C-alpha cells in the first residue's frame, strides 16, 4: 500500500427488538472516520446475517414509522412464505425485507467528511421476528492526504 493509506475497522454490537427496529449508526461511523484521519476514501457499514439491512433515511419518528408501514405493505408478516414452510421459523418475511434493502452501504469520504446529505443518516434495520444481538461492521479506508 502507498504511504498514507489507512484501513480502520470496528465492530458494533447492538441489541435489537426485531420487527423492523431502526438503529442510527451515523455517529459511530463519524467517530471511526475521525479516528482514522482519512481525508479521501470510502466508509462502509455492513451487517452480517440474512435478516438485517443497512440504508440511509431522515431519521425522525414519522419516517421511521412510514418505513415500517411500507415494508408491511410490500412484505406482510402474516403471509405464508415458502421459507416458513421449509424451516418453520416464521421469519420468511424478515429475509425478504433484508434482501430488498441490502446488507451494506458505502459512502464516499471527501475532505475528511462523509458525503451525506443534510437530513441523511445511516441506519441498520433489524427485520427479524425476535430480539437479537446484531453485529455491525464499520470500515473506513483511504488516504490521509486530500486528493
């Protein structure tokens, strides 16, 4: 790697209640970025597992509820999904919700800052049907020199 190139990773552990609980992880990523001193590069948030997702939203109570309403309209909990028939665990909708949104997000870093919009926060959504202990991987990589 060239001089000044930096990769810094951190794993968060978050306790969730499931059922589309939305957790704002923006400040945790900003803290890691500050510690890395990366000026130009990429910041990534990833959640391992098949029943959680990562996206950006305006993290405010109305929109948080709207997301839950939309997901229920698109992928109802009570539908008899094939996954439920196969495994009997009742979380087929959880897997589909996570697949729809996706497990990761990458944000450009420019002049040492995440290039998020004014009202944009990074969130992890736990779609499972029960409380979980979720891992969230944060990673910042890039150069410590402005490009």
